[in-house]
C-alpha cells in the first residue's frame, strides 16, 4: 500500500435486509474491539457464532461480506465502526524489515498449520513416517533425511567435498517410484513440501516437480526441491526486462526496423489465420472462402456478432458438462463447442482486421520499407501492437516458466543449498525433461484449429519471486559460470533482479471466502459466469473474486491489493531472449548445453566451492547442522511440523499447546 492509502467503507449493497446489515455491523464491531494473538488462525465459524450470524447459506450477501472481512482482518487490515458504518484500513507495509517479515511469516504459518490439521494431510504424513518393508529392510521418510551431525563430520573428514555431498537432479512424475525406498517420487516431494512456511497447493496449467538428492548417502537423502510451472501471464517488470512488452517492442522496431521483423509479422498473420478452424463458419455463412484472402468490408462485424452470440450460449446451463465430456483429442468436436466457436470467431475477426491494415504494407515479400510505412500509419501501427500482444500471449506459457517452488531442507539449508536448488532448477536436465514432457499438442491451440497443434517447448526464461519484499533472498548474488552447464567460457548465468511485484491478487482470500463470493455473484444475475474450464481465460480465481466483490459493491482494486510486494527475479537461458521468445528467431541461442547429461554435477561442484565449503568452515553453521538428529524422539528440520491437535483456531489470544511425536 502507498502512504496515502485510505480506509475502505464497507456497506452491504441495496437489497440487503435490515437484519443482515445489523449482523454485519455486529461482526465488524467485534473484530474492531478484539485483541488478536499473532499465532492463532481465524476460525470463521467462531466469529459467526460470536456475532450471532445464522443461516448464512440463505443469506449469500451477508455470507460473502462476512467471510471477506474476516480474511482481510486476518491479513492485518483493521476495522473501525462509527455512525456511518464499518471502515476497513490496510496494514502498514512500511514497517521495519523484521516486523514486515514476521507479519508475512505469521500469515503463511497460519494457513500452513490449518492445512496440516486436516485429517487427510495428517494421515499422509503419518504414512510417510511409518516404516515399511523395501528390499528386505525397514525404511521410512526419515531415511531420506540426513543426520546433521553426520554431515558436519563428513565435510570435516573428506578432503574432497564431492565425497561428502553428491547432488543430482531427479525430475518427478506421478508414476515413478524411488528405487531406494519404494515411495512414489511425488509423495516424497509432497512430504518435504509440507515443511515449507506456506501451505502446499497445486497450480493450474503446467507443473513439473523436481527433487535434488544426495548420492553420498545410502538412500540418497533429499537436499531440496523445486517446481517449474506455468508462468504468470503478465508481469510488467519481467516483460520490460525481456524487451517484449508491446509498446516497448513496437517503439524499438520503429527506431530500428529489420527485414527479420517484417518477415516475422507476415508469418504471424498467416499462421494466426491458418490455425483457426473455419469449416462451421463457412457452413453457416458467417464467412466466405474469399474473405480469408481478401476480407469483405462487413466480415469483421459478422464474426464479432457470431462470437458474442456463442459466448452467451456458452454461459447457459449445461455447457460445462458439454465441454468436459468431450475427449481431449476430439479437436473438431471441441472446436465446435460454443466456448471455442466464440473464441475462434473473435480471433478470426481480429486477424482479418490486422491482415487488412498491415498486410497491404508488407505485401507478398515483407521488406524493411514496407514495415516502416506500416509503422508510420497510426492504424497499422496499432494492429502491429495487437499482433505482438497475441504472439506474446501464445508463447508466454510455452517458452517461459516460473520457479514456483525452490528451497533446501535441513541440514543442507545451513550450507546455502537453496542456491544450489535454484541453479539446478535451470539445468540442462530440467530443460530437457520439460521439453520432453510438454512436446505434445496444446489443448487450446488444437481446439482452436480443430487439429493437433504442438507449441514450442524449449524454455528461454525462468522467473521467480522472493517470499519477502525486504531483506536478503536465496537468489541474491546467485550467478554461476556458464561452463558449469556446458556453456562457453567468459559467460555467466544466474538470477537477475527485475524489480518488485505489485502486490495484487487473491492469495489473501481463503477458499471458503472465494466460494461465498462466487455464490453471491451467481445469484445476483446479469454477470459473466466463470466455470474454471481450461480455455476460458487467465486466472479464473481472480475473476471469481472480482465478480463477487463487485456484487457487494466493494472496491475490487483496493481489496485485491494484498500488501505484500515481492522481489522479482529472472534467469535468461538464451542470448536471443526477446527474439526467440516472440518467435522471430526459430532457434534458441542457449547459454548452456541443452544436450548435457551431467544431471547438474557441474553446478554442484561450483556450489560446493562457492558456498557450501565456506559455510561449513563456520562453527555456528556446523552447530546448526548438528541440531538435526535422526534419533528418537526425532528432532529434525526436514520433518513436517504437525501442529498439536489442541491448537484449536479461534482468533483470540491463546497459548499454543505443546506436543511431540516419536
């Protein structure tokens, strides 16, 4: 939040009953007067009971408002109630660094601990910690942890650090089994992910979990874990750094137009048009064959009207089942659903409009002179921007990925092994596995084309964020020689700081609140329905929350600012990051050797020399490692910290109960 952030008045919308208004004011009054303990989560049911709120299922407006305000107070917002009603004020994000870190850590721990109290999660953790027979031996997840005393001794005894720690990359899939323990690799990854300070959750789109393990131990102990996932589509700081922000790119080519860019624009128009299924559009008379080469003056309007008509049909009852029941590879059938008919008509209208305004300048043989003349025409220049934006949107999810999980577990974390995990997550082994996994037909592109369309799967850039917006991060000063990954002498790779995120999103809203907001928006009528279907668009959760807040009449932009800026980082994997990412260059100019088979050993040697051995030489680091022991009762930082059953959430000050496990 900015220094001039003001309070947000909270009133229920027209149509709320006097009883609902009194109930909401009562809840806000309780929240305004209560003293909260920093280590206790908010139990929505507790506060509903305290405020006398009943039968909320039949009061969707009150339910959505009450859930939302409880979540916001849980995240540090404060409530005041005066004669005009409740007023909500954002948390102070300009507090000192330690206070801000403590606030964020507390928020994350509350949600994580709530997850760890769930019976299904506790059963999973217990099953991993329970011994089972494998190859004639009793093993458990504790065999995948390293005793800190043993690690400290190994580092002191071995003259070669690679004898003490031997890191390697292991890519995880849902079916693979660990040969040394019999556990599913994904279960191993999931167990250690539960030791993180924030709650474990799956992400939509692509996701590839990664384990970093230590071959120097009998069962190859887990050093750390990572995950490469679909990226956030729009991040201004990242897009500007890469040089493919629309305005930035168009301005750059206006200053220095090239034949390569001119040819690429011509190819983009042709490919964009040819990858749209049109059989039903021709059959229904919306489109004539000649319109694809020489669009008629009214074809764009006809296509836009067709798109709107089928979009409305898509949002009628029963459409969700219709789309989901279609086989994945039945591309024509998927293309002809109302959802994709709407998307195809809209995209074809846009493409033919671009073709009419830009194609005449580029001609059959695109030239620099033609590009210059197109950029001098304001209308054509606008259409070039649309073409660039569409190209970026198409490729952002295929050649860019986000490092959504990255960190080390005890006792390796004392040796700055988080930096090792970060580097190994960008290694040739990971890039090769990612390409292999996702070199398959794209669901959306194939449904748009009515035939299999395979998108590029060779990554050019990996981005990530720090957990905190202040202080140090495991990505600070994280650069290594490109030769560690088979690259050329004199080049280096690593995590560049790109800027800071804009602290906007839905991470501060619980699932129960999102459900309440969705239910309210659906019952208010006249609003676009969000079905969470793959292909409907970006971030269904964000749109659901926005629609629900709008139904309450509350300011969405203010309430979607969660007040948690994070530092943005990026690892360019290729020298031609802008031109390859957009598709101007067909081949990536890698800074590493993408065919290397060393499983990250070159990076491991660099990390041992640059970070691990220096840390191991410090007594306080060795002492920290020795604190992680695999003797019963097991006290080890890599063990999932299950909260005590007695720690019931309420929101009032309570003393956390103790507890232990074997």
